[in-house]
C-alpha cells in the first residue's frame, strides 16, 4: 500500500515538539487532556498531520485587545 505523491507527510512527536518548541512530554499531556492538535494513532505510533497542526495553531491565536 503506497500513499499518493500529494499526500502530506506525517509528523512524529519529535518533529512536532521541535516545531512548537515544547517538550515531547507536553504533547503527551495534551493528547491525554485532548487539548493539543489532532493526532493519528497507527498501532503504537502517534503521528500528526501538518494541516491539523496548522488549524490547531490558528485556534491558539489570542484575540486582539484594544489599547
């Protein structure tokens, strides 16, 4: 079974932790609390779709506050 060429590569927790600048343990806490980005569980492996991470990041932006 092969993925099509246009399929986005999946990120490992290591890759996502590096991207976000957080410890890998934080990602595990977020998964447990269901507060982090959506993830896939492939057997015992956890993977993230970059598009899901981007959507989650956009929801984390604080609203603008008037001065």
